């Protein structure tokens, strides 16, 4: 069965997306869960050897009467404990140094995003990376958690702040007022919380008050942690804490239980103002516990480091509540110091019992764990201590024995908590292996089809029928079905594949078997014996079809080298450096080719010397064209070097100042305004040349609307704009641009459909493609921040120069042009300021033209803004190959095939690497986001290849 190269590549990419989705389904682990039901009354263990005692299975009396939790979103630990702590939060710092407080640096686990961190603080579990997606639309929390336990125990709770809490815990609060976290405002969003404080603090009808302030996080997203707005906001938070503390002191009654005021954060803030990654400023958060129950300090002490999830069991036991079943945290021992020794041991015993039960459910050979064995020893010693205590023994020996048991418990808790944290979850290894095999079969099929896919016919002959009718196909089906039954009946944990219906499973088994037989048939055909049977000489083929130029060697070696470099986490973190190096090397090699064409050939004897096989007639070359071609590679190199200075990215040097920070400062707003206006003018002149008159007018008005939008939100200035003018959301201006984007896209789509259905007009088709491309550029210019408009302008300028003076004049073939487009697209992805960390995703585009957060448009706009570089270069590749009339019809198929191969190789390599290193913790901070990026790139490339396929069909129909 013969299939066109573009159709073949599109099909392979779509199937690879399914394979990667199956792999991701197994890779993102199911969080460690208890075997008990999600929410149920717990049967607490009895105190060791005290069955006869009336309170043997109860929790000791609560330590605090009232608890106020003040959670400041994105509060970094250095904002409180650092050198600027006295300036930022003077009252809090005074309490930390001299007050009755306990201070800690609470380390948040990745992903450092709000919803997963709230889940961690309330359940004590470690959420998975998939919760980053769920953060956009948080469902109600079904598993056991501190809020549910408090409600079940009759505690009255009030909440004000981030509405994520209201969605996670519906009907749990007696009073609440939620504020949306998906806005850019940082004043009203906090005032809406504070306005309730005066009346609430005077009341006595509540037990737990939770406040979640969002303003600091919004300032970080807007202007970073070193913004001039940070200090006023932190002083505001400090005053609020002072007000709460004073109100709690005034309500204190002698003889009653004390209060507890908790200052904490869900996550920190990176040096760029975002969060989601694993850098120290993102994971280190302050935790300050304020209560008269604690000893007063005499000087500043260095805060100890604890896990953020340790707060969950501590608050539960301090309020007389059971610990959440899925909590991996260990109680903070310092909070219990003022309790009796018996109560302290009982608290630790309850925590140890809960962790040991979770350990049994999550680790098959839990008995071999050192922490579990230590807990059993401590529990036995605890029983001996209780027996002597109940006998009335009050000697100092008993006290020392109790302290020894206390230490044993703490060591056991630490070991069990660490073991559970490392577990992270139960990988669905069966789904991971199935997805990996699926992707590798498709990649191998791509590689085996290379000679035919890149031939002049651009068609792949797939022996499908011979594979389906062969005996190995049926034998493989039986073998794989047997393996499936064996795995599903012997697996200790649930597998996604095992939960599917037999019809789907059999379809997957049949497809995998068919793919294996198809690969075997194609490998036989490619072998020397197969070539002889088909009447072909292997020596002849290798000498003619596989001759490589210097550019070919660079492109192949660079692509392969980049794939190999991804095996190291440091190369993943700083992947942009690899692409910058490859792009610079590419410019030098292209410059060498230009010099050969225009200079070395002239010194040949009367045109007899042909250095390149694609030599033009020198008599028809313009003098200016020669020098423009010669200047293009150095100019591109210069542009790339300047763009590298615009946005610092990666991990190690992301905090260093760059040109983007300089432009975004308030002192240089005029410079940013002039630069933005100049870039928009250049964008218009670079794009409009191939558009229709209607599209030219729409493009001009749309770009004017882009500038108006940025002026409305306060990023740039209009010449007649008053400096005191209040900023707006720019909703009207953004929607004005959307109208013109839709108009241009409609015009381009109409021309493209007319060229395929009504008349086979190549010129009309090319104009339609270019107008669709222009509409995409206009939309991206609206989403890009003003300081990133030079990236878009440079992208269009480099595309124009390379197409006019390099690719056309040097007659690079479709495969070479495709690989160069791919390289440029990857480099421009990082020129935008992106990295392989989710913390660099610009979420401000969620609200471009929208009043409120709407999930579908927000995801689309975020993906478009993030992947603008690769998308623009892929779309330009379609336009360029389609406009080259003198190329063979196979050029589109070659381009699509090469693009598919370029995306498939790193994706397959990544899947293998992640499978091998799945139990290493660093993989979650480095490789998990990169794996998601690779999946998105595959999906994007599949869409582009479908466009390739459509355009190639129009080429074929026009030729017919």
C-alpha cells in the first residue's frame, strides 16, 4: 500500500501522541494513598499496654483553643528571615527574634503551584505533577484532610481569600468570601480579605480562621521579587499580622487554652517572579508559629528546616483531631514541648501508627524499611514506659527512659516520612512500557521509511496486507494476549491497561502485532538480500542517495548531539545554550556556502569549476543581491546574540539582570514604548507584502490595537496619555484586535478553500496560507509582552532574509530547509524567555480580552504564547515550501517527513530516559516539565503536518 510522505508522517505523529499520552498516564504516579476509604472515622490505636485505662484510645486534650492561619501566597523565606526582613516585615521579625514563637523554613515539594500546595497543607500528602493542570479548575477534595476532620469534630471555620479553598472544600466553612486568583490586581484582591477582619476578630463563634492573601503573588508575576511594589505589600501584610496578634492577645483569658497564630506560604517566588519549579527561592517558605504556649526567645535563632507537610499532623494533633490518613508529614516536636511527657509520647505514637499504616499500603516489603522497624522498637519501649507509669513510678529513671523513647519515636517518624516522600506514588509500569514500545515502533517505522519518504516520488510503500496475513502476526497476538492476562492477574497495584475493555485491549494488541510484522517486512526489504530480490544494488544506492555535504553533516550531527545531551539534567536545565551554539554554528556554515557560491566560483576557469551543484548564471545576478546574501548570515548571528541578552532563561543564571528587566522598569517606560511602536511598524511592513488589500488594512488596525491594549494596561505610553491616568484591563482594546485576527484568518481560509475546491490557483492558495500566517502573527503580537516584541520582529526579519537570499539562492533542498526551520524554532522558543520549567510560563495571557478566567481560551492562549517561536517557524516552512513553484511536488512531503522525524527522535529518547530514572527525585523538577513540553511539541507538529498534507493534496490536484 503506497502512502504519500506527508500523509505517512501525519499518521505517525498522531499515533505517537497517543503513545506518549499512554506513557504519561503511567508516568505521573497515583499519589500514595491509604487503603481505607477516602473519608471515614478512624479507629485510633490504643496507648501501648494501657487497654484498661478509660482514655486509652483517645487523643490527648487539644493544645490550642483557637487557630488563625494567615497564608501569604508566594511569601519567600528571605522576606522574613533574610537581611531585608526588618525592613519588609518589622513586627513579624521582632516576634521571630524576641517573641513567643517557633520559626522554621518549610520546604515545599514541586510542583510549587497554589492548588497542589493547598492540598499538601491540608492532607499532608505530596500531590503529583498532574495537579498543575488541575490547578486551573480545582475540583472538590475527596480524600481525608484536616478541614474535613475539623468540620466532623464540630469545629466552626471561617475562610477569606483565594477561592481555590472554596472549590476544594465546598460546604465546609460556616462563612467564607472567595476572591479569584486569576487576575492581575494586587490591591483589591487583598482588601477583600482584610475588610472582614475587624468584625470577625471581635466574634467568639469560630474556632479556625483561614486567610489567603494573593496580592504578593500577583506582584511577583507582574514585576518580579525585586520590584518597588514588594516592600509596601509586605508592610501591609505585616500590619495585618500585627492587628490579628493584638486581637488574639486581647481575647486571651487566664486559665483557658492559648491561641495559635500561623504565618505561612503555599510556595515561594523565583527570581523572575514566577513559581512552579524547584529553585531554592520557590521551595523555601517561612513558617512562624505564634502562641503564648511557646517560650519567649532572647535572640534571633537560625530557623530549622522542615517539610511543609509536617504542619498537617502538627495542627491536627494540636486541635485534638485525627491525622489525615494519607499524610506523609511528621509532627513538629517543638510544638509539643510544653505538654506532659505522656501526652508527647502519645502524640508521637499516633503519628507513627498513621505513617506505618500508610507504609504498609504503599511499599510491598515495608517490614524491611528501617523506619518501620524503629517504630516497632519504640512502640514496645513505649509500652514498657506506660506500664511503669501506671504503676506509679515517678523516679528520674522513668523520665530518662521516656526521653529515650521520645527520641526513638522521632527517629522512626523521620525515617518513615522520608521513605514515603521518596515513594511519591505508584508508577503504572505496564502503561509506561506499553507506551514506550508503541512510540519506538513508530520511530523505527519512520527511520525504515526514510529512503522512500525522501525519494523523488515522496511515497512510502507499506506491506500492510502481507503483515496482517502472516503467521507471526497471529502468534504475536496470542503471545501478547497471554502476557496481558498474566500481568493483570499478578499485578499488585491497579494498571490502567488492565481496566480497559477487552475490545480496546485486543485492538491495541492487534495493532502492536501488526506494527511488529510490518517492521520485520520492511527490514527484510532493506537488507542486502531483499535489495537483490527487488533488482537493486545496495552499493549503488549508498553511493548516490547518501552523499552528504558539510551542511548535511552539521544538521545531522547537531540534531543527534542535542538528543544525546538530554541524558544529563544540567543540559536539560540549560538546553537553550545547546540551541544557541547550534544556531551560531549553522550561521557560520551557511556563510561558508554563500562565500563559495559568489566568490570561489568566480575564480574558476571560465565557469568550468563548479563548487556547488546548484550554481546560478552569474550574468543574471545583481551586485546588491550578492552582498545582501553575504551579509545575511552575520546579520542573523548578530540578531541572535542580541536576543540572548533580552531574556535570561534556564535555571542557574535566570536571576541575573537582562535587557527585558531594564526595559520593564518604570524609569525606562518611554524607551519601551518607542521600541514597541517601532517593532509593530516593522512587523507590518514584513508581513503585509503578500496579503490582500483588505487584510493589509485589518493588519494595520490590528497592530494599532495591540499598542492601544498595552497602553491601556499601563505597559507603554501614548504621546497624549496623562501620567496619572488609571490603568484598565484593556478588554475593549484586546477584543478589538481579536476581531481583526478573526477577519484575517477568515479571509485566508476562504482563499485557501477556493484554491482547492473551485479553482486550482497556486497564487491564490499561497496568498491564503500567508494570510493565515499573518493572522497568527497579529494574535501573537497581542499576547507577547512589549519587551518581547523585538523577538517577534527579529523572527519575521530572519525568515524574510533567509528565504530571499539563502534558501532560494543556494537551492537548499526541502530536508535541509526543514531542519533549519526546526533549529530556528527551538532557539526562538528560548529567546522568548521560556525554559524547561513551568515557572517561566507566562500566565498573564489568560486575561487578554477576558473579564474572568475561562478555562478553554486561557489554555489556548497560554499554549499559543508559550510555543509561538516553534509554531511561527513551522507555519513559515509550510508557506515557503508551498510558494516554491520550481520545486518538485515531493518537497512538501519531504518537509513534513523531516519535521516528524525531528520531533519523534527526542521524544522517544526522553521516554526511555524517564523510564530508567523514574525513581530519582530530581526527575520531577527537571524531566517532568520537559516531558510535558515534548508531548505538546508532538501535538503541535502533528497539526502542522496535517496542514502539510492538505497543501500537498492541492499541489497534486493542480498538477493533475
